[in-house]
C-alpha cells in the first residue's frame, strides 16, 4: 500500500484550505452582493427579485427619495450615528488607552482586584445593563437625550484589557522612566510618550468601539423616544415597522442599509495599517 508523497500531501492540504476559505468568503459576501443589487433597482424589480434587469436600475432615484423621505429623517439619523459612534469611539478609546496604561505602568492598592472586576465585566451582556442604565439616566434627567446614548459607551472593559496588553508590548518601562527623570509629570509622560507609542493600540480599540456603537440597537431603543435623536439602526427599524403598511419603505430600507456601511468601510480602509500592526502586538519578542 503506497502513501502519498509529501509534496502531494501539502498540495492536497492547500486545496482543502483554499476551498474552505472560498466558502467562507462567499458566505460573507453574498448578503453584501444582494444588498448592493437590491438597492440599485426600483420597487417593482425589488419585489420581483429581478435585480439584473437594466430597465429597473434606479440607484440615483432611490438615494434621492431616501434623503428626502420624512423631511430628511435619514440624514438626521446618519448625523446622530456619526456623533454617537465616532465621538463615543474616539473618547472611549482614549479612556480605555489611559486606563490600560495606568494598569500596566503603575502600582496601587487594589490593582489586581480592580482589573479582575474589569475582566469579569467583559462577560456581562450589554442588554443586561440597558435597563439599569436607563433608570440611572432617568434619575439624572438624561433619558431621551444625546448623553443617555453617548455616556454609557465611553467605558469599554475589553478595550481596557487590550490597552494594557498594548502598553506592555509597545511602551518600555525605561522610556517612561526617562520621561520622569527629564521632569515630566505622569500626565505629560502619558500624553507625550505613552499615547504616541500606543497609537496602533488606540486605533485598534477605536475601530472595535466604532463598529460596536455603530451597530448598537438595544441601548438607543431603551433610552430614546424622540425620533430626531435616533441613530441609523433604530431609525431603519422604525421604517421596517411601517413597511408592512406602506411597502414604499422597503426600497428605502435597503438603500439606507447600504449607505450605512460606508463609514465602517472607510474607517477600516484608512486605518487598516495601524489596526493590523495593533493586532500583532506582542506576537514577536
């Protein structure tokens, strides 16, 4: 009985791996392809699933109707999502980076217990915290305001954990000590030395938080009842509830969902260099 040679075995393994990767890519891209085709046709072609009929092409008209619907509600929702996601991710990533830096470079009472508590909070689902956060926001008079959605996303336990790992990998203790010897206080050492060296980590945490906040649905659903404050996720959901009564909303939802992907795609494309280097932090010593 003969056994396959080593080159043939490697070739077979590569073929199997390529097939698995191709199936995974196809599975991931099919919804996006459907969304792209569905958003480029008129309502008749959409309901008939006739996406390849050139007579049904109406992407420009769909976008125009989307932006004008309900007195420009989609534009307001888009602006709200940018505020919640970009603003929340930028500030939240800075908070996480600073907290991770402190956990890595400083010794203080209760450090181990506090970091353990942060790790445990990573396992708590966000939906469990939505109601307590609403009650707290209501007591403070912040319910149904921008702050009720923006403030809760500023602290990310997983981001703190990542930031501590990044700090241990990117910021040598000797560099921080040299800044202290030169007369810099702790805040200046972090801003002038630590934060600059943690740029790949900051960008990685920013992208994670940007994606999470942009797709956040349950927290705005609990906190907001003013449609002018809705993010895209909640605004498109409200149109989805209206669509069975008024089918004209179906093309608007499809086109709106496609445009909602643009900020995430742009962010990942522009920041992928930092993101990829951040993910490999500490992999080579």
